[in-house]
C-alpha cells in the first residue's frame, strides 16, 4: 500500500542456454514486468487486507471497516 493505493507488481526473468555443437552456444533471455495500482476507499480496513496466489490466480481480499450502523427507529408516515 503506497499513498492510499494498492500496488500489485510482478516480474519474470527467464534464461535458457543450449549448446548444439562444441563451438556453438545459444542463449535466450526473456524479461517481463507487470504493475497495476488501485485507489483504496476510506471504508477499506488496510490492516485486514490479505492475498493468496494459487494455480496462477491472485486473490485479494479487501475487508470493509466495521461501521457502527444503527437501525433506524420506526417512523409513522401519515397519508392524506
């Protein structure tokens, strides 16, 4: 969490080396990066944010703050 933003970033580096003949070597390099940010609302409990990564899927849970919601008292509306 940076400046009220949830920042998600990842990077992947791959290096492959293959020797075909005694005088020939082939190397491949691959680099990929990813970054996303989302602004967090004031109703989000920042200490309760959790994330899991399973089978290539990232699940992020953003719990709401406990609001002290009061049930409105019964009111009578007169219809004329």
